[in-house]
């Protein structure tokens, strides 16, 4: 019969998701372009650069007759008045609308769909009071629920992000964003989604156990607190039956014994085949009593993982203090620091401070800097914590770094926003206000790690043929401005903000291309093309309302 594609999108008004059909028109044109081969759906630049993942979706996979769409406005009853009687939670009768029943079934539909597409073009609301984009989508509670269910489905965590009719990419979430921390129009929805998400987590955990995949079981088991944060529910902690607390054991001993039993470890200093120790998993879990119990057993507070976990955005060598920061486990951070954990560790890709910046955790940034961390520290590739914050558009983390020094290195910060997953107008404005150069040229040393990476990827680029976003950037990077990078990476809100803040249009990169040349090659949206020709009205409006 074919495969199904679930389309996730945000409503631009309270009464209608898309009254002017701006988003839907982009969906129609995007599907046409993918099916015809005009659009190439390849991995986003950051995912490919960090983890070497460069898979693509071919046009043959999304052909008419072979693909079916699930779009909530068409697939859910839109008349909330139509109701039916059903069994209530206590066995009595309850009245529930067909619309509500369909909405509650959305996670089940996602799990059945092979493809997941987030429809996130930059559009204004009908009254031009608000801008909707991938950043507002990522902040919506229901959109986070849909993304979380996709990540936990049998089809895996990657999905298609539609930025425009001509720009689609395969993206992998590099942070764990709980729906409970998102925005719900109806706050009671938090209580409604909590048991659904807990059930999805349980099903995935049991699947890993049945398959004997103990590594992924442990990773997900200990992520639960982060994935359920802000929701009125607890985690699934008793999946392996038969645990009996040690006789005459205190609280710490019982907590440790249960953790070891549920995770399948035999001793508190064990490390599994994935390169993760018990302390690494405890750092993700975030239970201070458990972490203290492991430290009491002589676990190393400077322990680190020895193999990467791309599905979590965690690289080889990340220290346990960084894992705590990555999952916002502040009490555990304090325990590790008190036990002698080093704040700054040289020779690794993800330091504790960069992890805190990556997930926009201002509190963790403050704790690390107050404990002796250097706001200007860099990793093994010379990437600063600020640039890590730029990749994910971490506004709160950026502001925290600015509080700890007035000499923060701003170089290339706009380039990193432009090429990352957080290219919002707010991020662009914050950096320019902090003295970032809107027209800075990118000229890395050709023998530096990044210089060699760009040269290799540039040589792999096939103009006019199949390529990837990373290869296009590699081909055009030398001499490029932040505006050029934003256009190539499809970060159109960032591009609009750079234009409004005075990005020059006469500058050329080493390929003799201007920003307008690249915009034509990349088939940028009409409002951006108009701005590049001096017609700034629409661009000004988009940037103004993106700041709301």
C-alpha cells in the first residue's frame, strides 16, 4: 500500500492552523520538488560535521502512490462539539469529543509512520504580529511531544525539516527537550501527555530488553528524568522484576543496589561495551543520592565516556561533569565539583562548559564559571563555549557567559549561528549588540583542523549533482560572510536579521560569489531575494516580529 509521512506543524492562530495556507503551500511545493528531484534532502551540516552522518532521502521514496500523508487539520475532526460517551478513568461514563480522542491518538499515528516531517517555513501570522519558524515550532509543547514520539519510534530519531519549498534537510536532535518545558496553549495538556509519553518510553525500553540491546536500554532508562521533566509523572523504574533491597541497608545502599540491578551491572565500578561506566549513566540520570553512593565506592569524578553517542549529541571523551550539564543535573554537578572534578579538560570536543552552553543552561554556566571555569575556554578544535552556544542559539547561556567576562572572544560567533541549528533573529541581535562583526570574513588556516575539513568537503562537492550541505559550505567557505553561510544553510531568519543589521551585499567569497549569487543558487525565499535587491519591507517585518 505504501508508506506514511507524518507532518508536524504549529497553528498560527487559535482557531485555524493556517488560515492563509502559507504553510500548506510550502508543503505542497516541497513535496513536488522532492518528488521531481529538484530538492535534495540530505543531512544538516552540524550533524554531518560532528558525527559524519550524511544519509539522504531519495526522490523514489516519496513518489505519489508510494507515500501517504497524515496532516492533523485534515485527519482530526475539527468540530469539537461532536462528542461520545466512553468509560471514564474510574469506570464511570465520561464525555469526550471526537476531536480530543483523535488528538490523543497522534502519538500512535506517529509510531506507524515511516517518515516524520516538521513543516517550519518562516511565515508571519495573518495580522503580522508574530513570526513562526523552526524556533517557535521547537518551543511548542505539542510539537515537542510529536518529536519525542518520533525519536522513540522504531524508525529512529532523524526526521525531515522543511525550511522552505526548496530547502529540506534531515536533522537529528542534538539535545533532549522535554515537552514539559515547552509551551502549551491549554496548560492542562501537560497532564494529558504525561502518561502517553511515559507509555511510549516504557514500550521502547521493553523493546530494547527483548532484543538484548542493553546499551540503548541503559541510555534511555537513565534519560527518563530529562525526557519527563516538567510533566506530572514519574519514570519507569521497575522494568526488570525481582529486585529485593539488601537486608539492613540504608537509603544510599538501596538506591545503588536498585540502580545496578535495573541496569544489569554487577559492581559499582563497571564499564559496558559502549564505553560508559556506571557513573556516566548516573550523571545522565541525575539522582544525587545515587551519584554520591558511587563516589563513595571510589568512582572517578573525572571519568568520561570512551565512545560517542550520536543520538544524544555526545562525543567521545565527554566527562561526567559534562554529562550532568548536558542533562541539567545541577545537584550532581555540585557533588562532582566537590569531589574534585576538573572544570576545564583539554583535548576533548565537549567540555562541561560547552555542554552547558549547548543545552542553554545558564545556571550550569554560572556554576562552572564560579568554580573556576574559563568563559573563553576552547575544545580540541579551538571551538569556544560561546560558539557551541551559537550552534543551538542558546540565548540564556550566551547571556551568562557575557556576565562572567567583558573580554569574550566574539570572532566567528555569527558564522556559527548562521551554520547551526539555532539561527534565530534574537541570537543574531544579541551577538551584534555584544560587538560581533556582521561582515566578518571566514578565512581559516588551511592546515588547522577546520581548514582541512572544509578543503576535503569542498573537494567532495559536486556542483549540479548530488551533494550535502556540509560540502556546499566547504566549497564556498573561504572569505564567506555570516550572511552567505546563513543562506547556504537555509537559516533564513538569521539571514533576514543580518540584512536588517547592515550586512554588506558587495562582498565576495573566494569563489567570487556574493550573497545574492548564493541566494539564487540556493533558491532562497522571495522575501529574502527581494531584500537582497534592496526591498527590505518584508524582511524588516519578519525580523521585528521574530523578536516578540
